[in-house]
C-alpha cells in the first residue's frame, strides 16, 4: 500500500479511538500534515510528517508504514517514528482554589478528620 487517507491512518496507528474522532480532529485543526492543515481525505505517504495535538499531549511523528488495518499497540508503534512528544500536564492555578479544587488523591475528609474538625469548632 503506497497511499492512504489521513483519518484512516490515524485510526490504524491508534492515535484516535475511532475514525470519526480522527475526522473531527482533522477538521478542527488538531492535525497538520507536512506543516499544512489537511482535509480528512488527503492521501498520506511514507515519509510524511504529522503534528498531532491531543488533550493530553502534542506529538510529532514521521510515517514509516502506510497500513489501513487497526492492530495491537505493538503493531501500531511500527507504523511511525516518534520525533517529539510534549505532555500537557497542567498544575492547578490560583483560580482553581476558589472553586474548591483538590490535589489528586485527596478526597473527602475521613470520619476521623470530621471528628477533629467538629472538636476544633466547638
């Protein structure tokens, strides 16, 4: 296989769970092909460079194999070469404290904590 649609390749390479989600990402400008914004039907060839922006990361990959069947994660990793990856892990901002933001892992007060609070207040 020499050429394949961009949305189909993104799905086969497991960047998106469904072709529909890949289609929406391309239409929304979250994917660039060789520095330009492609249409979902644009053909992808070996050697093309894709820049993909997802909620949790930004990835730049070079296409090594054009394949249209979705396989395991190990098979999907053979389809591309990862050039760069930037993870989007945000730290809580000051305005998040105003809306009751909690650090991950800290939940509701335990029964013991509640008793301490009640004893402290009375």
